């Protein structure tokens, strides 16, 4: 989980939408702002949903 850090770019596995990590928590949650303007917080199997791009 430590590879997910604030400011890193991610890509959504399903449709390739790009986002940037806004926060991480010590319980494994990752907050992302997507290029569409949407926000999301992910904490279940995040490695299957998000792919780091940088």
C-alpha cells in the first residue's frame, strides 16, 4: 500500500480514466480525484482497481 502516495497519478483499470491521489490513510484507503471531476475513495482491493502511472 505504501506505493500509493499523495500526488501520484493513477489509471482506473476498467476504462483507463486518469486520476491523482489526494490522500491515503493508515487503514489502506486511497482518495482519488478523476479527470472527469469526480472524487472517489477506495479501500477494498485497491490494487485491482487502480494502476500507478508514474
